[in-house]
């Protein structure tokens, strides 16, 4: 079902908690806001964040003749979303699965969702380089995936894990579209002093080292954090903030106008 | 080889990037500083952080008659450490393994490390509820594990994942020792204003809801962050900071004086 999709973008990170799902959902919303038909596939089976981030919790996935019908977001229905979160009975439920079962589920997500025609499919992945990632790479071999965006935070420990992710992309033959550095400084709302809580600049240095593009640097911005759960696009709600400018620039770099 | 260990403590989190490895290493250091023989086992195969956090990168694991000899930390050699990081040739190397191979490695970690006698074994896990966790739970069935400490950050998305982790513990029959809330506010070094960047209080509320103890609330403290890579114990370097007080209180709650 992936053959009617023009662009496939993977969003990866070595470490968890770096804001990968926030970048994935806001990038998908940015692309949808600029008039494209967009799909967002969440393959994090143990900790699916996309339904919560988009305010879609409690929505159900239905079956049609062509496969699973994704959940649509926004009044204009331009963003189609699929996540295991829609298949769980309640949000406390834990998916306690070993690899083979996870692999089967991800294959279904990639083969049995009735996305129909899409300009972009953004795939949000769990942290690491395990079953989920190997399966996605294998399933994407036949189709024309654009490549991967790697999200990281600036501290050294996170960057170590990004190096592993770069190795993974090279080994599995997926192009790296670039690195996004997230949480790169906090502007105190009281005194406007910017503190590099988790250090800074590591993403830029790493992009140079790995010879891949640096797609942008996102600050810690509680206003952007507050959009979690609303399904609202940062680029429309906070059009002038740094995050929006970086999101637009990433969208441009993957061919969206 | 786990039969000569008095206490086994698992450190879990639903989401990545919540500071689980920092809590694990600092808890292990706290226990060692108070005179106990401590082991720290890092079973995060894709993103092992413990060697970096303790400043032990580049150290090798050797074989002896009894099995793998762990790497010892500190002059007094009271902290024994095992991680896949010690088995990789270089730090860019990615472990691209499906579940069964990961399961085999974790079984080896649990069965073939020559810990000798230990007062405490702290097991640092990857985020989620997958192969690594199922394997650990199965291997620990025969021995007398104390239970799990769950680390979370205060924002709602992280708490969702903690609920799954609580469900996992209940399903697999491991006791929950309590919940630690991490990154619960940032004190601006310029104006001393405390901002709840990632919201706050969620860990306390969740502990009440799940009827498990709330073990403490840790702020974002760049001084503690700066200890990463040094192998130094927070309780000796910054004895009066909130993090040290919470660490001592957690150590006390698991029977250490």
C-alpha cells in the first residue's frame, strides 16, 4: 500500500525522550498545513505518543475492504494517523511482546493501512536500533523512501547514541536527510536568560563529523510543549517562534513548499 | 550467579530520556559510598549509557573461570559494572539485533557475570516493556528480587507510559518499590526563579493513583548533570543538594544505612 505515497520520511533517535514524537507530529502538521496530504505512522509499540500528542486518544481504527482505515486529524482531514494506541482498549494497557510479534504488527502497519494517495508519510519510530527498525528498513527496500531525519539532544550521552544511529543507517542503506538538535537551551520566562541546560551545539558538530546536513536547532519552549494534546500545528499557532521557522525549513528541505 | 546477591533492584521507565541511567548509576554510587558491595548491570543493549556516565568507556571485560569479570569503578573497587558497552569495539558501533539475540545476551549477563558476593545489584533497563524486560523478569523468577523503581518525568505523556510500566510489573509479578519523579523544575542560575519546564507533581499523583510509594522528586540540576562522565557520587560531591537527599532517602527505603 506504500506505492501511492510520494515521499517516505523516517524519524529516528538513538535515545528516548529527545522529542522525536513531537518533531514527527509537528513536521506532519507543518506539511499538512502547507496543503499536502500527509500520513503519520507511529511504530512505537511500547510507548505510542502520537495519539496523545494529537489529541486523538480514544479514537478507533476501522476495517474496510482495502485494510485498516487510519484516524484523521483536523477539520480538513488532511492528516491520516495510525498508531497501536488506537488498537489498545485502555491507555494503561502495556504491550508486552517479544520481537517476532512486534515485527508482525509493524508489517501489518506498513502493508495493511489504507493510506490511499499521500504526498508524505512520516514514520515515527521508538528509540534504538532493534526489531522495529530492522523490520521497517526491510519493508521499505522495495519502495522509494526518501531517508531518515535523526533527532537528538545536545548532551554527550545522547550524541553517542546518535553515532550508533548513523552507523545503523549506513549499514541498512537508508539515506540520512539530516540531524535536528532539540532542547538546546531554555529561555527563563522570568529574566530571559538562556541556559544551555543540556549543553549545546553537539548536533551541529556531529552533523559535520558524520558529513550529514544539520537541519536546525530547536530550543526548549514551554509554549510549544503546551501544544501537546491539542493537535494544533506550531506553524499556525506560533508562526514566528524559532521552532516554527526550523519546521518550515525542514519541510522545505524535503521538497514541500 | 545471582544467589550470592542480597538485594536485586530493577530501575524501569516507560519512556526514554527521563534520567533512568543517571538515577541507576547515582543510586549504585550512593549505596557503594555507604559501604556496601554493589553491582550495576546495564541491560540497555542499543543505547548503553552506564560506561559513559561512570567514565569507564574503553574498559574491557575479561573472562575468568567463573565467567565474565565486571569492570570495577572507583579506587575502593566497591562498584562492579557490566554493560554491553564494554564488549563493543568502538562507541559508534550499533547493536542491530532482533529479539532472540538480545534475549540470549541478557541471559548471559544475568547468569555468567562473576559478581561474587554483593549487597546490592542495580539493574538499569532500556525504556519500554519488550524482550529485555520479559527476559529479566523470567530470569529473576527463581531468585529473590526486591522489586522495581520506576523513574518518570512529570509531563502527561511520560506518565501515560508509566501507567503501562505499572501494568507490566503487576502482570509479571514484580513488586513496585516506588516512583521517582525526575526533572521536576529548573532553577535559573541567573535569577533563581524555578520554572516547571516539564510540568510537575505528576509523579506524586500517579504514585497515589497506582497506590505505590512516591520515593522522591528530583529537580533539573546542571551541577548533577556535570557529574556525568566523572564516576563521582552526587552524595559526596554535592552532599546538601536536593538530589543527594532524595538518593539517600531511596537508599534508606531499600534497606541501606
